[in-house]
């Protein structure tokens, strides 16, 4: 009885496929739901000019809150017409 070698698999294609699956599923759970933290918040990515970010950080420090909290609070005030 002769033992045959397994045919070579295209491992590059498999890796590319897995990478695409991983990327397309980013921000989602196994059930396809969007990822949210315990407070029901969604992560977002925003590009902010460096000089503005520096001013945001300074203002957040003055209020003794995180950068994220400062941005969320400021945006909530803005959309609620408080500014």
C-alpha cells in the first residue's frame, strides 16, 4: 500500500480569506450585533486636527474628566442646543 502525500494547499489564499473575514467582521459580535460597552456606547473613530486635540485635552484636564467624556459631553450639549 502506497501512502500519497497531501496536495499542497494554497495557504496564501486561505490566509487572505481569513483576513478578509476578520476585517469584515470588525466591530461585530459572533451574532452580527454591533459591539457596545456596558453603557450602550459604540466606539467610533474621528480624525481631529492636532491643535484642536491639544485644546480638547487641556479643557478635559481642567474639568478633571477623560478626553472621551469631554467630547461626548460637548457633542451632547451641541446637539441639544445648549451652545
